[in-house]
């Protein structure tokens, strides 16, 4: 029986079902409701954990790192400036190969200051060595949060569960929460083989000279690539337990004969699904890239079979370069027979609504040459006159 | 799918109203979605919240631009054209106002049902919190959900005296509202 | 039946060595000595969080480690937060293991300051030990907010227009004590028994405790490695580094100085103060200023006295538990 839950509340409940022993967080919009809900679960005695209300995101990440190394399951959540403030620790956590789960309530990065949704924050730390899973809806956020703990602990890698801020975190909708038994059957108790223990002392985080450094980095890289198997396995096992279909790496929705594809990460997916119904004459395959790290090259190639045009929607910018996701997609598809042409647009930056009407514009855009990526939902009225006149902005 | 937009000012319980309405629908076995027009608003600033009600899973997450119904918690917000913008032709507006509905309908060139929700809430709750009176009127007019559903959803969020007073207020509003007056509008919007 | 005294029995048993010999510290490194003494007193039931700095670098270059206790180095600024996380976890696990954070003055006074304050405010059961060598020695002797006034470093050199560091040494102990934590104290590697006693006392506190250990850096201070203990002792005997203890921000103890030395005795062996002995009116002014700082400490903490020094003997303060089992 689905319950009416706000996304943040559901994520908090999913975290509680995984029974972390330590939760540390610093409040930041739009992550706050998640941590507030966890705090109330702790206050009501429904979650037995040490909730550390730290003085910064830098410390939030550091506290969960210390907790995980001392042998406890740990969780944190943040967004935007918080991600950037903890970025030094994020690299450290993954480099130490410490299993942790963090929710990123995706939000734009300042300046200009914006508390609203895009994905610039998690994209800014794409090379931090974390697994990054993007959620298309709140049910996926619940299911992914639970899977994330198992993936993290089996791979000894941290997992970032990326959830569009406000668009998902602040949306109330019917959601299925699993039972404690279901989660317990899926997620074994936390065990970290390198946990710090006075009876078996080890040194973690040592200085590593040039003679070993490359090998350590290569092992980290390979661990992320190998994590693909665990992501697939976790989705399959959780799907068997909860009865919901889950696409672990790339979700493809649309007919095999479709020649046009649209790829996105996160909650825009559902809006595009609805919009497509109004244009039933044009078969379009919608792709949701759930796993951005590791980047699932083979699964992406399979999902793009038969496509001649692929529109990649970015929720972030790489100023002065082409799109972040688009460039990686292009690179993954390069060299395969009949690879689609890749069109690349940013959309919905800083909380700009992505309306149903974006869909026909995307379909029209594939007929026009776009040498460089641009924002498709730009409003020329708000550009300075000179930029307006050049007409460089895509339709 | 029926799309509803709620306009109010920060502190008037706009998001709560949206959440309660969607919760009532979900608990009655429907599909629903509610979300605020995400802002950094402080008390008094204009805010909006959105509700979608449907009989199938709701996938879109864009803002509501063509609402079937608009609930206006603060009449002064109609000074902005955004408030009634995009209202569907068969749609209608519930407005918190001491004025007459017919006069408002003429003034705004659309169907407006007026209810003095601030005064009613002051009398019933002792504070100006018009949201539940407006929701009760909305459900009574459209018949979209049973009033018990609204009461149950409210009971999930509030308790004690606050709940009791709100339940009394809801009964009072429902008794004074022509039941099912907008049923055809709702059917047309949901079709 | 044996008639050995307790003292003999203790003496027979090897001391617990949390930090082994053979690491890569410079000769005369005050920090290495301070860390060794800290662990002798703390014993094996500890988990360490170490900030980036000399201590981390010279004890661990992979695949070697000089540590015989569980040890984690994360970053420069976060030792207090990592320690807080360890403590939260161990508390939830119901384990009686003390968490100790180790940091230099950079990781305490400067870049790690916010994390330290947060940890103290939240009342974590953590002992934070700052090895204070008064500068960024790991990166080649740059000034920190712990560098004393007028000391020359590579980023506060003495020259025609400058007389070394222009700012006062930050009074970190007062700031820490202002968090009203149960126990905060200063110690010096020149007084090992006093240091170990303070570690024992800090370890027994259920809550945050803090030790600032004055630890000479021969490289950064510009003195011979064989002079480290002597220089550290002079810092105490001049009044420039008072050895004091505070409970909840109340002074509860200070090591008396039986024969107060003039500050020149402390400054003269150190290259970083060489410019203060030039024939320059500004140098004389700075010397007078430093003397005034020492006199102020002596006055404020009541350091002048005939009471005996803390006995500097091997004794009950050293933990022998564990011994070779962990060696």
C-alpha cells in the first residue's frame, strides 16, 4: 500500500531502514528536510544512531569518514555549496576506499546564488572517485538509497545518490516503503575489514610515494569499473525482493524502431515521458542514465541501438567546453557501427522549470547544426543586447 | 488528470494545503503529486504550490501552467496577472474574499467562488489560516474526494485541539457550500 | 615469595610503545618525542586521527608504518572531525576505546581550527593533542598563527623593513578553554613526566580534552638537534611557554619556575631569533616586548614560586599494560 510521502521524508525513512549507526550532516537547502526527518526518527526512538550535527559540510564528510573507519555504517547528505565545501574530503573518502552513502539533493552552484535545482554540484565532483547514481523519481530514490549501502559496502567505495533538489525532495507522492525484514534480507550488517581496532592495529591514509601511487590510483579506477557488476546485482536482488522493475545502469523507454533518442539524468525523465504522448507520431526512445559513475559504456551502447539522433540533456554547464554528459556519451558511442549523431543541450539550470513544451523543441533541434553545446531554454529577453543580436543561442 | 494551483503568502500554509490535498487523494486510492513553487520565500511573500490528481501514475514534474482550479488564499495576489494565468476554459477559482462571488467572476472574467476563509478561520481557530476552509470548499464544490478523506489527511499532520477546531471549521464550510456545484467542471477537467 | 617492590616490577616491564623507533623524523624532533610520550601514557586502547603534517609523513611512508595503534590520516583540516566520527561510532558500538586526535599547530590553530571548535562544542569524548612547533615546518618553515612574535620564518623573514612575524602567537589554550571543556593543558617535551601525567589525566576525562605540547623543531627554529630539550626547557623557564592546566576554563595548576631566566637565554640559541641580537633599536624594542610577554605570563599564572618542580622520574604515570604483546 503506497503512502503519501514527501521525497525527503521517504529518503530519510529509507536511510533509517538501513540502520546507520552514525549520521552527520550540516543543513543546506534543499537537503534540510532529509536530515530533519532523520533527526525526528532519532528523537522518537525509531532510529538508534548517533546524530552528529556538525559545524560544516567539511566536518560532516569527515565525521562519517571517521565513523565508517571505526566500524560503523554511516550516512550524510548535502547539496550545492556543501558538496564543494566537502570536496576535499570526498576525494579522500574514495581514495581510502571507505564505504559510505551520501544523498546529494542536487542544486545549482553559486554565483549567481541559486537555491534551486540543477546538477552542477554533483557534476563538479564527478572525478572524486565516488559511484554516482541519479534518480528519476522518488520511488527510485528510496530503492537506490537502500541499494547504495550494499553497493558501497561490497565495493568498498562511497556512493552518491543524486536526487533533484525540490523537484524530488520537496514533492509529495505515493511511495512504497519496504519492510524492515525486506531490507534486512537484502543488506547484511555493516562489516569493514579494515576497521580500526586496537586489537589489530593498522595504519590508514599513509603517505604513498611515486613508486606506488599510480598503482593505487589504477586500482581505484578498476574498482569503480568493477562496481558496475555490483550495481546490476543490487538492482536485480532488490527488484526480486520488492517486486519493482529497476534498470541498474541505463533505463531505456521507447520502441525499438525509434530513430531518435533523448538522454537525461534525473527527474526530467518523467516530464519527457508525458510530453512524448502528445507526439505519438514520432517514435522516440527516452534514456535515463542512472549510473554516471561508473560510466556504463556497454549498457549505453546497447540502449542506443538503432538510434540515428541522440539528444543529450545536461543539467549543468562546463563553461568554455562542450557538455559534460554529452562529451562522455559521444566518446562512448564513437567508433561503433551506426552510432547516432549526438546533440547536446543544457536545460533547467538554477531551477528553471522544464515544461512539457520543451519536447517539440528538442525534436526540432536535431535538424539544425549545433557545433557547440548551448542552453536550449534560454530567454533572449534577459540577455544583454549584444548577445541577443548575435543569435548564437540555439532555438 | 486534474491540476490545481494554490496561491498564497508565506505563512498561510500553502504547501501544507497542497500536501494535505494530495495525501487525501493518495489515501483514497488515487494518484497525486504535490509540490511547492520552490522558493526562498519568507513570511508574507507571494508563494505558489501545485497539486495534481489522477487515476494513473503521474510522471511529469513541471510546474502547473494550465490549472483546472486555482485556489487563492490572499485576494490581494490577484493584482498580479500570474495568479489566474493559464486557467483552463472550463476551470474555476476559489478565492478567499469577503466580496461576492458573482462580482468577482465578472471582475476576473472567470468563474469565482468566494469564501471569507480568513474570517472563518479566525473565528474557528483564532488565527488567520484560510487553507483548510478553502480546501473544504474546493472538495465540496467538485466532489473530487469525500470530505472524510480531507479530515483523515489532516489527522495525519495535526492532533489535539488544532485538529478538532479544523474539523469543525471544515464541517461548517461544507454545510455552507453548494455540494457538487462544480462536479461537471471537475469531470471535464479530469477527462 | 618475591619481595620486589611495585616500582621494580614496573621497571622490569617494557614500556608500551605506540610509536616505534625507526621512523624518518629529523634528529632532535620534538614532535616525534611528544607523540611517543603521549602514547606511552595513553596505552594501546586508543584509535588515532592524525592531521596532515610532519608526524604523518615521517611515521608512515608506505609500505612502512611506525604506529602500533590503529591510526588514520585523512586530511590537514579535519583531524578533530574524523576523531569525532570515530568516537560516535565507538560509542554506538559500546566500546571503551579512547580516540586521540593528533595535529600540529597548523592543523590546530589555523586550518583545523573550525573542526576543533566544533568537536569541543559538541562534547565528543576525544583527546586532541596539538604538537606545537610554532610554524608550518612540514612545508618548509612558514609562519603559522602559533609562530611567536618577531620570529623569522620563510614567509615572515626578517629584513630591512620587517622584524620577523608581525603578529602575536595565538593564545589557543584560552580559546580552547573558553569552550568550557573538562580539561585543557599545556605541556612540554622537556618535562616528560609532567606530559605523561597530563595525558593520563586527559584520557580519563569523559568528554573533550586538549593538550598543547611545546615541541621544538630544530630545522625550523634553527638550533642543533641536541639542544631540543634544552630549548624547550628554556621556553618554560623564561615564562614564554607556561605549563598550566585548566578545568572548565578555570586555572587549576601551573608549574612553578624556581629560577626565572631572561628571555635572551631562550632566544639566543635559535636562528629564528638571530636578528633580534643585531645592533638595531627595533631589535631591542622587540626583545623588550618579548620580555614583557614572558613577565606577563609569570604574573598572570603566578609562575614565580618556591614550590618544587614536578618530579621528573619514571613512575606511575607510564602505562606498561600491553607491553611487548603489541610490539
